C-alpha cells in the first residue's frame, strides 16, 4: 500500500479506502501489509503511515503491519525511535519495520536536506535508533555527522529518563526496500539478516540480481541468506475473466501509470527498470507492455501462471506483495483481493 490514490480523491476518503482494504485483507487471511511514506507525492499521500497503522490495528485481528518504508533520512532518530517503540506496543507484536535509505528529491527539498548526504544521514539515523533500543542503563550519548543526542539516564527515584524500548526485543523484524538494480540496501539486508524487499518497478530479468546482492552482503558477514525472507512486490489485478481483468487493470493501473508514474520517470533511470531488454526504446514501455510483462493481470489461472513464472525466473522467494489499487468502483479492488486470496493463493501454496 504505497498508497496509490488518484489526485482528485478527497484525502479523508483515501484513508477510508485504505482502512477498508486493510480490514478486508485481514478477513481474507493476508499475512502482512506494508504502508508507504511520502511527503510531496499527491498520489501517494501518506506522510505518517504509523497513524494509519494505528487505526488499522484496532480494526483487525491477525494481519501484521509494517512501514513500507520509513524514509530514515527525513526523521530525527530519537523521536522516531520512541514513536516506533510505542507503535510496536500498540501492535502487540504485529509490527514490522520497513526502512529505506533514499527518498524522492521533492521530499528532500521539503525537509531542507542535501541529496548528496541523504544516504549517510539515513544510515546514521538507523544506527542511532538501534542503539537507543539496545541501550541498558546510564547516559546515552551520540555525536555524529548529522545528529547529536544526549539522553539522560533513567532516575530510579523520579523514574524520568531514557527508558522506552519496543515490545519486540531487541527490535521489531526489519525489512530493507530496494528499487535500483544494484541497490546497496540489499547488501545491508544480507549482512544483517534482515528481510529484503524488491520494488514492483523492476522487470523480472533484474530481480535475480537483487538476490545476488543479498547473497554478497550475507557472505561478507559470514551469514547464510534465507530466500523465504525475500519479498517481491508486484502490481496485481485479478478479475473473474481475462477480459474483465484487463479492462479494469487498464482503467486503474493504466491510469496510475499514465497520469502519475510515467511522467515522473521520463528521463530517469526508472524508465529502464521495467525493461526485459535494455535496448527497448522508452516509448515502448507503455501500458500494454506493463500489463503483459511486469504487472500480474488476469483471471486466477492466468495470475497463477504469471506468479509461477516469476518464482522460477527469480529462483524462488518467500512472500509476494500485491500493490493496492484505488478504483473509482471500490468493489473492483475488493474483488481482486478476494480472488487473489481465495482462488490464486491455493493454487500456489506448493511454492516454497
């Protein structure tokens, strides 16, 4: 759930639709949901995914929630560490922390950040948060390139001082998102034993390189990576028939692509990301190409075949993340989720 909403949708209605889909996913047996964070994307209007997660937690029973992702460089780490720890307690173990080391230029501009130092700032913020959660007694100090923190020790008499930790110790499960073909974030995931998450942006031909990068990081750290931790995202639209699925996907995923995604990708490396053949001209990466080669669109049997093909070309992965959509007719989205859970899911249970 990036989330993706057409810009004409009232913001409050967007969040109601997100909650409705999360509640539906919980009832249908979806295992987890990851909610994105953006500040300047009007189509992806979720500057505080933890607030949406907090509301969804109260309305669901089993599904686990994660930030997908927290843009680390955009936050002061001591504040973020406390906010996430509180959310983990609210979730009673149903929280996973997705992190990203980058961010779009307009988000950085809003926060007054220098893009050239964004990754360093994010990496330092991550280490501060983990250190705060791991700290045991005494004063906590950090003097870094971007952050200086002096946290008072917990006074046993007044019970005032640094004390807040997550419910899940030493920290909630961590996932690292990656969009670029040779993302260093995946090396970090491999080295630390964290969950790698591959963006829906990439063609299937580029995904094996993602796992190779995870393996490199793990090997350098003396670890053995586990493919079952690997999460791959895809835009998925399931319909009762092939023709209905394509008609709806063209209206919804196609609208998202033409109006929102494609204009922001022209002239950037992102135009190359979905290409099966790097020699393809950019103008060939249109809705028809995406529908047949990158998105998973069709009736349950077609979607099963496409998921199996993705599993085979990648060498196997643990979790398929379906990017949520926002159709003008919300019933389309709910039917797609239901067909994915009840008709496609049982067909691919033997993939492990």
